[in-house]
């Protein structure tokens, strides 16, 4: 027979951050991580 | 650029639907994202160091307390934009919906990257895409269930509940589809590349005009993200069509009071038209006491080696019941 799993729906992290007014901070953090990732790879690190 | 792939294909910031699985004997329970955009199962390990905050804040698998644990030990890493999820492979009994995959290999994570996983409300990820994209070629749980003949047919299906007042967020069906959750007919389209659940999309329509995917394009059905994403230039056209304005990082917002007058957007797949109304493709978020409405469309250009790809996430799957058939390598959609 077919088996089922119920799913729970929650606010996404992004929604939570936006509601708390922290999304800009998060976007900045991610942009910073992106930049440092690019710097690392452009220096030849694998 | 792996960061872009992270943003798009593994954007767990936007993941919204979780379920519970158990691992080991006696059962240890974990909350996971059932993710059709990846193919590995990983959960935090009891062996993660105390300074790994993400790991410490979630349920951790303790192999020492499971009589069915078998050592594998291969090291693995999954690269995300903001770092790597690192860990090692173990084998144990993994149960979903009361059916169990014996000696299922999975990753015990000992290091998890970034803010996303610290703040995450889920413990781990259960990948449900093809084994072809599984890191280390580790067999995904559903494929083990098929091989061990634990499911009556090699099909699983997602129903996501769009009623915000309901306790039940949705339902996954293993081994077939649930006729209570969709309206016939279900229209199938073949998988064009075994990796993601990838298929051909014919076009994207605004009213009767083409506003995206002009000559046909490739798309994937991805339950690991909540938005609909596509090539920037084409998505900009859609945003313009619906009257959205840029917010940040490829995202757009619309005026909430314009919702009743906004147009429908349709996706044509295998000759069938799937229409989204404004309340389907707009997400309403209350912040600092006021509502803002985020467009469910997001533009992103993937690197040339990945090529143009549209990602149909929860915004689409919530409106259209989606079935995934390993037996005939096809994806099916029906009205939820």
C-alpha cells in the first residue's frame, strides 16, 4: 500500500529574518561570504 | 559560481516544508527537508565538535546507541556557497512513513556551514533527486526502498497545503499517489536529464503572450526551494509584466493592494497550461507592522556549464500536485 508522511509548514528563514527586520543584515553577511569565497578561489585555493 | 547554485538550487533559506524520519534501532527521530533538488541524506552527528553551533542546536545521530549501525567511514563534503558541509558516511536503518531502508548509507555531518544551518528549523536534508548527482554515489533513501521492494511502485508525490489555517502543511506519498490530493488528469512529462527532476518546459505565458522561455527551455521541480526561479532577463520581463519592483538580490516586491488586479502567469509543460494567479505567486510577509508582498519569481543566471534552467519550487508545487516516477523517468502535474 501507499505510505504517507505529513509535512509541517513553517515560516522560511528569510521570512523570519524579514519580520525581525534583519534581512538586510543577512544579505550583507551572505554577500561578504560570497566575496571571501571568490577571493579564496581566485588565489588558487581549491 | 557555486554561490549562485547555492542561492538557487540549495536555497534552504526558502525551504518551508519539513517531515520526520527515524534512523537506527531504537529509532532516533530527525526533522528533514524532503528535497527533490539534491540526492544525499545528511543529518548532524553526535561526533560533531562542541564549537559547531549549528550541530549543537539540532538533533544529532548517535551511532553508539543503535544496534543496526554499520561503519562505512568514507569522508564526504558538500560544497555550499558559504562553506562546506563536512562529515562521513555511516549505514543504518532509515525509516520514512513506517517503511524502512535497511543498511542505508547516509552522511553524519560534523561541520555545517553558515548562518542558514544554525538558524534552520530542520536537522538535515533527505535528497530525492537521481542517484547520478549524489555525492560519493551514495544511494538515496527512496532508491534503496525501491531496490529492497519496500514500495509498491517507484513513485513518490508531493501535496503542499495552501490553507494557512490548517495544521497540516502538506503530505508526501511514497509508493504511489494519493487520489484524495489531486484532481485528474495528471499530465506526465519525461525526464530529459537524470540528475535533478529535469524536464522540458514549452513556454511561460502572461495572458496569451510569451513572457519567458521563448523557444522551449529546461526546468526542474524542486521542493527544496519555495520560489520560481529563471534566467534574469526573462524573469525581469515577468516582473515587469506583473508590476513588481526590485527589492534585493534578484528578488522583487509588489504593492499588496494591487493583488486583485494583477495578471495570471502560466507555464506550459507537455502541452498542458498551468496557471498561477497573483495570490499563488505572491508571498505576503508582515515586517515592522506592515505587509510587504514579495514576488514569487526570482531571477538568476547560472554558469554556462549548468545552462539555462527554470526552477519550479513550492510556489508552483503548492498549486499543482507533483509526482515523481523513477520507473518511467517522468514528472507529473495535476491540479492540487
